[in-house]
C-alpha cells in the first residue's frame, strides 16, 4: 500500500525513515515530483527502476540540500561554483566528474565516471533532504515513458501500490524537469529544462555546446518519452475535426497552456494539461505553436518527445 503523507514535520520524518529503510518515496520538487531512494543503497535504487519499469542504463540525478553537500559526490570547479551560486536551489542539474569513494551506488551513475547532482527548491524537498541527511537519487515519479507528474495525484495514478509513500506538496511551480549542464568537459547543454540556456550562458560568460551528434551523453533522453496515449500533432495552425486541442495565447481550445502567452505559466501547465487531455480519452491531441525562445525551447523539446512515433 502507498501512504499519502502531508507537509507536517512528523510526516517529513516518516518519509525520511522510509528512505533510511531502503524504501522508495515520491516527493515534490519545484520541477516535477521525484521518486526518491537512498543513493548509497543499491537495493533501494533498484526499487526505483522496478517501480518505474525503467531501462536500467539510465543514470539518475542525486538530490542534496546544498552546494556543500554536492561537493561530497562531484569534483568541484569554478564553473560549478558560479552556476551553484546563481541557480541553486533551483531547476538546474550539474553533471560533474564522480569523486572517488563517493559511496554512491553504481546503479545511480550507471557505471559512468560522472554524476548528475541537483539542489531542489521547495520546503518539502529541502525538509526531506535535511531530515534524511544523505543523497537521494530521484528520477521523475512516473512509469517509464509516461508523462512526468506535477501533482501527488499524478504520482498515485501511475505508481500506487508500487512505492511506499507520496509526500503531497501540491502542484509543482516550474512544471518542467531541470536543465542539465555537463561540466565533466567543456560546458554542455545535455537537456533543456527549467533554467533557460541564455541565463546559464550569461553566468558562465560563454556559450554552452550541444552534445555531439550520435553521442548519448544523457541516455535518459530516449526519443519517445513523456508520451500520452493519444497521437499528437504539433505546431497546429488550426484545429481538425475530432481533435482535443491544447492552445497557447488567445484562442479557442479545450485547454490552454497560457492565455496570456506566458512561457513560464505554459511550462508549469504542460504535463498537467497533457494528463488531463489523456484522461479525456483523446485519440488525437493537437498543440498550438509555442515560440522557440527561453523556456519555449524546453517545452517544445518535451512536446516533440511526446509526439515521437512509438
Ligand atoms: O527536475 C528534475 O531533474 C527531476 C526531478 C525529480 O529532480 N528529475 C529528473 O530525473 O528529471 P530523470 O531521471 O527523469 O532524468 C535524469 C536525466 C536523464 O536524462 C539522465 O540520462 C541524465 O539525467 N543523467 C543522469 N546522470 C548523468 C550523467 N552522469 N551524465 C549524463 N547524463 C546524466
Ligand atoms: Mg523522467
């Protein structure tokens, strides 16, 4: 049975105790709900893969309460310091060279010589990490290949009975996963996400490079990911008969990502609206064009994965 826990100190302590016991606990971050387990406990991490039905070659992001704790696991650099100062806690993950004797389970890094680390914002995430006093490995708390959860209800509908507990902190503010920047070599944008590329480039004073074509540096980036059951049509200039429609800006549609064309609001609504359209048993979902600027880049990336043939 999956327990629903709230925001009280006792509930946070209960969740931390479950993590210590090697159980999987879903918790809210500002991006999406994560499915957490003790990153030093291989059996616990295996429980994440089992609950999600996730291909085991995907390395996981570890979550820690602050930059100081991050240094216990990743080899620190000037660039890491600049980005941590500017964006942590917040929706940015850094891939750093893995420190020797990090104590992390090899299942977390999938055997890579690097580790992805993030300091999430939000009282519940921070409270849980501080109560647990250790690194928490956490992918998004959805069955593999399905839409990422931005509410405790989403987590329940995907994973009920498969995990020990869900900490319910309401809806996620950002609604998109973290941006992932690789700092194991030249700073690289591994995944677009909650922090726009330009903001990171501004802080670094340098352009981020894109991963080499064909090189799978963020192997979680399978093309058909975040998929609703329905067929998706993107950049729709008008709606066709029988489609459920996802709008952006002033227009008639079933659901609107942001009537005021606000990309941050659209990002926060994206997965929730896809869940709702899916729940309407749509056969086909049409999506209005989203500008390819700022957070729009990450939104379009998620949409094209959701629309990929499968
Ligand atoms: O916002 C987020 O990042 C959410 C919340 C829960 O924190 N987490 C999340 O985790 O999106 P997940 O497992 O769905 O995505 C992790 C991504 C994958 O694309 C994975 O391949 C990449 O991080 N990754 C992890 N470790 C890596 C490494 N050492 N090198 C390159 N990519 C890595
Ligand atoms: Mg995910």
